[in-house]
C-alpha cells in the first residue's frame, strides 16, 4: 500500500514519513521510503528511493536556466519519466511511504500530478494540517478547504490529520470566529465533507495507531472513519 504524504510546506511530512515508518517497522511491516523532493537538503531517514540521486533543484536550474519555481515545475516532468520504476519499487514492500514536495501547487495545478503515479495502485493520501498554523476556527476552515481542493484533484482516498500535535497545549481549543464568511464556510464544510474523525499526530508517536486504523478503513467498505 502506498501512503502519499501531502500538506503545506513545513507541515511535517518528512518527519511523519520518518517516524510513522518506524512505527510500521515496529509492527513488523516491511516499508519502502520514497523521497520525491529534489530541493530538500537533508533527511532524518535514509530513503530507499531518492530522486536527488537523479537530479537536484540546483542541477535543474543550471541545466535548463530556470529559477527555483520553474525548476520545481520542471522536476515534475523529470520525475514523471521515472514513474514506472518508482511504482514497481513501491510494490515490493507492504507499505511505501511517499515524501512529496512541500509545494502543493505541484499537486493541484499541474497536468501531470505526482499523485497520478500512484493512483492506479492501492494508495491513500494523508493530508497534514500543522497545528502551528491553526490559531482559530478560520485557520482550521482554510486548511480543510485546502484539503478538499487536493482531494478534488487527486484520484485516491484522502484522509486528513492535524500534525505537530506536540505543539498544542493540553487544553488547546480553537477560538471561534463569528463573521459571516466564516459561518458560510463552516456550513459548506458541514454539507460536503465526510464524517472522518479528527486525529492528532506528532513525532513522539501520538495518534499513530489511529492513523494506521484510518488508512485501513479507507479501503474497507465496512469501516467507519467517523
């Protein structure tokens, strides 16, 4: 099964690929970690497939005379050429954890989306909503809308979690916002969102068992994500 980690830049995708991978190994599952971020400098884990072994952001910028943003877009084309190799490697283990680039534009706006590499296989997208970006209900609604936009654009089950939960105080509670736009968005989310239960994950292992359960329920017709 492919676990495709998505979310805003700095949301903790790389850390979760590292730590959740260790959790799965502790449960005696074989894992395969994939890094598709050609711009990352260091990783806390050793990837089994690392796109940087084929090209980096700097090498793309130099070869094609592009700026950083143009080079990231170009990287999608270059990764796409290796899609069959990546897919076949991921199938060799029970779980493949895919560390995606932080730029969500590469998932939402490109004709060839990185998530398309995995959509024909047994795959689940995990969308991270970082706790340090959520101070009030408006922040939460914005991230949920972003999650829905991603879910709309990719062709695979998508679950969402609040990441960096260790940054939340024990009695943390979102401040309510009462303006009319926020109320309208809340009503919209209630109408169209699924009833998935909200879980909190952090690098210390919090929420990993619940996340593991959600991943399996995403493929179980008898499962209850609420």
